[in-house]
């Protein structure tokens, strides 16, 4: 049975996802406990006196666990990259709009028309409107 690189990495990613989900659930329980301890918006009194308070408490923990888990997973995925392995940073780094004319003509095989910078003229500046 042949295995590919994606299949070989699957258990590690699943482990990472499950760990992130467990962290998210833990943060959800902590968040819900703090909501009840500090009685934010009289939530503790509402959950204790309402007939469906237990169901509402479970739904609150479930619906806060989903975003907490997703954020934990996103943080852990972004932390997997090696430092310095990304593209060059800056406004003009790697931008095709700022490529030199020589590299463009080498790639295309044609010469580009002359521009004002080639003739030594200063670039036109926009006039300020009054």
C-alpha cells in the first residue's frame, strides 16, 4: 500500500487539532465559570432559576468552545512555520509592478517602450487642487 506525504502527516495534524479542541473546551469552561462567578448580566440567577437552565448552560459552553478551539488551532498552525521561511517583506519586495525593465524584457523577450525616466526627465507631479 503506497503512502503519500499528506497521509503520513495526518496523525500529527489530527493530534494537533484534538489538542487545540481540548484547549478550546478548557477555555470555554473557564470563560463560562467566570461569567457565572461574576454574575455578568445576571446570567447566574437566570440559569439557576429558569426551567431549562442546564440546557442553556451546556449550549453556552458549546457555542463558546467552537471559537476558542478555532483560535487555538489557528495559532498553533501559524506557529508551525519556520522563522525566516516566508516571502521577503516590505512594500516593493517581490512585487511584479516594481520589477526592473531588464528583467521584464528578459522574461518577455521583447523590449519595452522608453519612458520618461530613461530620458532623464523628472516625473510629473500632480497639482494640488485648490
